């Protein structure tokens, strides 16, 4: 018998909103030259999905923020901007600066619980007030008081030294990464949406199992929620990998209350839904319909 899932993605979105409100507000004033110089890039990690292959395994959650193509007057820009300020550790970023006319295009934030940042400023040079420098497996890592910078990659990597060294390990050899557990899902999400996101939140493994439950039983081990602009429409994408017999469905209520609603269920348990609306607040409250199938044998 098909039964509605008691814990829907609205509850997980509440977790997202709680997470993005944690942290100190960063006051930043980057100074530099008027000429933008490029740094040496030895390795390009690629897009968000590919970057997961270079995040050391164990991140409690992954947050992706992109300012690309956003109108500063839009509600989505406000969401991205506030999430950025709330999740940046001022201590870590106090020692880094960018040239004038150079801004952060996108950033990946992974919590271990120490934060690790993948920051995209294209090839622009960054300035780090480091106290020491080490050569590690062919890469130079700059160090200062519990923070490390790897700027020979794109995006550049900033965070707790052990985690930054772990990124180099993943570039140079096959170690356990976040991508090992998520890449199969994130690539299909990007293929389904055919576009990048401005805001994306991801849980996987045991961290997702604790949150995706029905009748106090875990039913999934991967969760993704992303937001972007699709022309003049706000678009929300939700994906869950069900470990039980779960899937997304379509109801007239969902379709009639939004500009569009599409979904796809895969044989391995991954379900992806794409929802569009002109109201971002309304979109936050709108979630794909889900079902869990339970088969009970009469005694």
C-alpha cells in the first residue's frame, strides 16, 4: 500500500534554513591593485559536481553558492548573499584578499565540522598573509595560524590544514571523497536540469539517513535541494536517493499551484523533481509529492 511520507522535504528545508543562519557575519573590504593578475593553475577541478571528487569524505553537509547571473534586487540574490555571510568564518578569511574588481563568483562550503572552502575567482591572483609554506606532493600550501591556502587549483582551496592536505591527496591519488558517494547522483541532477545552481544544499551517507525518515525508519541516504533562475522564474530542484521503495509522484494540487512541475524516478532509487514559480517564498514551501511503498503480509 502506498503511503505518504511523514517526513517530507519541508522538514529538511527547515534544517537548511537553520544551518544557513548559524555563523558570524563577515565584514569584508578587500584591497589590491587595479590590475588583475593571474595565478598559476596546476589543476582545474571543474564544475560543482566534479568538485565533489576532491572534497575529503566526512563532510557533514555541503553548501554551494553562486552569484553568477543574479540580479542584486532579486530575492534569490538576497538568499545567496545572506547564506554566504552566515557560513563564512571571519577568522579564516581575515588573512586573504583579492585585487580590486575581482569578486567571488561561486563558493563551495563543506563542514567537517571545521569548514573547508572551494572559492572560484577564476584565475585571479589572491593574496594570503601566510607565515610559512610547505611543498606537498608537488603543490605549495601556504600556512597561517590554523588556516591553509592551496591557490594552484581552480577553484582555490582554503581551510583547516589537514583538510587542505586531504584535497591534494585526492588530486594525486584515489582516496575516499564526497564524490565517491554523490557523483552518480549529482551528475544526473545536472543532466536533468541542464543548468547550474545559485544555491544548493546537499546531505549524503549517514548524515542524510538520520534526516530522511518515515515512521522513525531511515528511507534515504542522499538529499539535494537547489535553487536557480530559469529566465524570470525561480526554479527549485529536489533529489532524494531512496533506500526503501520510495519515489516522487505528481498531483493536480502541486501542478496547479506552480508554473511547472516535472519529476523523474530512476531504477536505482534516485528521484528528481523540478518546480518553477515566480514567488521564491512560495517555492520554499512547495515540495515534491513522495510515496513510500510498504507491502504487508496478512498472518
